[in-house]
């Protein structure tokens, strides 16, 4: 039986698309590398994690934006047998402390600009043994966290050779996301390798989001929110060029990246899409490379649907939940609907 493991996605991308580019907006500027480079860094990261005492079944937390280091953690942590727990940067400090303790996180990887969040709760979290700071600076910023390590230093010192285990059970935990409702404390949802593998396959089908090697996918949904709606995994698996917009991206940042990197597919909530469309019109950004856009979170207003259609972009309306890994269904115009009136199309979407 062929095990449905996350490591197989990365290994396929490395084998078939070694020179395909990944673009990451780092703190000091753009960072570009290939799937071959990424694989080597993921191997170094897995060795570094083992050096920190991380083993199968351990939970590893992140408090980070959409960048290449976070993407590397998406693959290194579950592929070595641990579970990746992505913390929501926008939660209250007390909620974060509760979640970390409840999950039993052993170590945490933190982007440099959100260090104060963890510093404010360090005395409330009981399970964390190591704090790893992710920065492109030569030195770690001053911090009260201890013991503290530099992500890049750990990778530099680690071996590039690592053999990811084939013996993992595909039903073992790979990712943990906590969902927050209007009442009560956040509740954890655990996704297995099999969950993520099958979800990645389905969302890439031609009559869903049609993700392929020909695409350039920009990850706009936060990587701490249901794994950026699940898109980094199929994007890697099928060898797309990936664009990671980094810390606190605004409409201008996103428009600039769509224009410069020729993004063909992205997903976002309607308010973000509205900001992109408005700015693109006002300042004449060229976003004509966009072919498909998935709108999710809440039903998109007609103004957003109309703006996408007028620019020749296929508008897709998706629905999902954290508990479902996350996509449940998509609303997309079928071939028989192409001759409908604009009013009929907007009503359907």
C-alpha cells in the first residue's frame, strides 16, 4: 500500500520541478530560491529539530506570517513524525497561552516582529522548552525568552542529509489548528497526513481550483489560519511557483506582487479582494495575469464578483471550516452557464 504522507509531496516537487522558484517577502527584502534549495533546507530543519530533542508525536508551534521559513516548517515537522501547530497571531494573549498549554507544544518558532506576543505570556506557558526566532538579521533581536535559538543558525549547523521515515502511519497527526467561536475556549482540530493529502488532491482538480505546474500561486490567507486554506501543500506537490507575501501585507504589497510575479491564482476574503481591485483600478496596476480567484470566509458582495468578472478573472466562491481541513464545496460557473446573463451569473456565484 502506498502511504499518503506529506513527505511524498515535497519529494515529488524536488524530483520533477527542482528549479521552479519560490518567492518570499522577507523582513529585509525579497528572498528567492528553488524547490531543490527548499528540500535541502527542510532536511537541515529536520536534523535541527532532532538536535533539539523533537521526536515522533511531539507538537511544534509556530507564530509566523506567510514566508519561506513557515513553508519549510509545514513539511519538516510532519514529515519527521511530529505535528505542526500553527498559532493564530490575532488571538488574545490569554487565548494563545491556553492553546499552547492545551496542545502541549514542546517548542515554538516565532517571526521576529511577533516576539513581544510570546514574551508577554512566557510565564504562563508550561510546556515550551525552546524558542526559535525566525529572522533574516545576523543576530537575534534582544529578547527575554530562554533558551532561545536562531532559525538560520540552526540550519547552517545541521546536516543537509536526512531520510524522512516511510514508516509513519498516514492517519497520524500532521497539523493542529484551533478554531475559535463566539463562546467558550478555542478547540483543537487535528489533521492527519491522509486528510491533507486527499484534500490537496481534490482542491487541485480541474473543476475545483485547477492548480497545476503552470500556475503561480500567491498565499494570501494566513498560514496560521487552517494552513492558508490548505493551498501550500498542493502548490508544492504540483510544482507551482509560490509567492509568499510576508509580514502584514496590504493591498499595495499584494498588487505589486501580482504584477511583478505574474500570479495566476490566489484566494482571499472579500475585503482583501475589494482592496486589491480598488487599488489596481486607481493606480493602474497590471493584474491581468490573474486567471482564477477563490473568495471565501463570507459570501462576496456583488461589487467584488463584478470587478473580478470585468477583469476577465474566473470568480470562485468557496466554503469550508477549520474542522473540515478546510474546503467543503466551491461554487463555480459550469460550461452550460457561460451564456447566462451577468445577472444570472452573479446570482449563482
